[in-house]
C-alpha cells in the first residue's frame, strides 16, 4: 500500500485553516489540523465585541467548515515539537506524527510590558470580557497603541459607550501607515466621537496610564515559543525564518505561514490568508517532487472600521505605501464589511473544494 504523507497544520486561524483546506483537496494526503478551539474566530472583528451586545458573534463552528473533508481536527494544544522524530505532543497526551508540518499559530497582542504592572490590561483577544466591564458604568478608558487595531478599538468603544471618557495614546503617529488624507479623517472621526488622541506619548506599562480601564494594543508578538523550543531559527522579531517558498531555513519538513513566518509582510489577515494558501501550495509541490514557486504578494488597500457607520479605505501601492486617495464614511464602512465577509466566503469555497465527492 502506498504511504499517504501525513501533513499536520498547527493553528486554525486565517492562515492555518486556509492551508489545511487547500491541502485536503489532494486525496493522497492525510491532513490533520491541531487547534484547541472548535471554532474559527474572525480576529478582524474582535473589536466589535466591546459593544457588549450578546447577539454579536465573531466565530464560526469548525465542524461546518471541515464537514465532509478529509481533515482530522484534534481539539488540543501542541505542547512540544520533536523535529528529529517528526512528532508533536499535545496537552491531552497524544503523539501526532508528520511528514510535513505547517506552523500557523499566528500572533497575539504583546502584553509582556503591559502586564509587568500591578493592573491588568484588556486586549483585542479579551474584547468580550472588556465589553462586559464597560457595562459596569462610566469612567476613563485609555487605548494604548495608534495602529489600525488601536484605532478600531477606540472608535468602537467611543461609539457604543459614549458615557465613557476615551483616550488613545501612541508613542508615534496615529495611523502612521496612512496617507495625510487618511490620518486627517481618522483624527476628525475620533474627535467627533469624543476620543482624545495623544501622539508622541510612549507608555511602558499599565501603571503609567491614568485610567480606570486600559486597553493594550501597542504591538503583536508571534506565537513561536514551540518553534523556538524545537530549535527552529527565528528572526529578531521572533518569527520563523523561511525561504521564499515559506519553507523553514532550519528544517525542510517545516513550513510557516501567517504571522509566525518571517516574511517582509506585516502581520494581518490580508497577509495570513495568501501565505496560508502559498504554504499549502509549497507542501503540495514538495510531496509531489515538483519545484515550489516563490511567494509573490502585492498589497491593494488597508481597511479600517471607525464604528459601525464610518470607515476608511486606504488604497496602497504594492509595497503597502499609501496612495493619496481615500474612501471614507458609510461607503468605506460598506466596503470594509464586504472585505471582511469575503474572507469567510473564501474559506467556505475552499471547504467545498476539499469535500469528498
């Protein structure tokens, strides 16, 4: 009997789930997806959970996406990686062997500095908990971080909880990657919502913030602790060093995708989806003894939510530098919503292609 290569995908986020579904199209592969959750989370919608509305949902059952495919889902957390034996061990005591591994554990808000303090900070990942906290009553809230996530959090909170006094603190420039028109619209919209923006104000920890509630959105860190412990080479930012096909520079049996991979791309859903697809294509080429193509990616735009009825669409050059034109207001909010929905739609399309017929 011909051996079916065992392909293991770590992580069921945008990159990992997309990679697993695309790998499962090949019936000669045995694909295993390892993730402790039984749901796919739309991370780009997490800021919506701060509204405190119980009807808001940003997750989808994995069972609906994996039903009928050849993918085996192990609802556990990988705790160790043995590259010599090509095995993973999970927190429920299982040992999972692989011929090829796609590492797509993504990233989380980097709270190491924030939590070196006496007070706890909320993050995008704890937005649902934050939403419940905001229902307790008015007070002073500070969002730390002037990137796109920080802007979306500040706008969503200010719009849905106008009784709270909201500030946004950033060490640099608000929306530094935006054009002048884009930054002006963000400042104007936040100002109209009552958000006080303070630029050029670095914050070392939660203890430095004079607020009743602090929301930390200053930086992301890749979830590569498992890779580091296994001896995979990481770059200065802690991402797995890969070649242009997304193959690990340390181990030819390992590929990385999404925020865990050391590419020149910024950490984002917009890059996770295509790198997940490319990692799958590289694995398919590898097991088929074909040369893999190098990753080719060009940016198109940045999409920002500014509450439920306003937004900013920032067209960009292929290298992510901003163009001068922007789309704002309700039309931008509509486009942003369609872009977000398209990611889930594309996963459903990939799932339909992976189903056994």
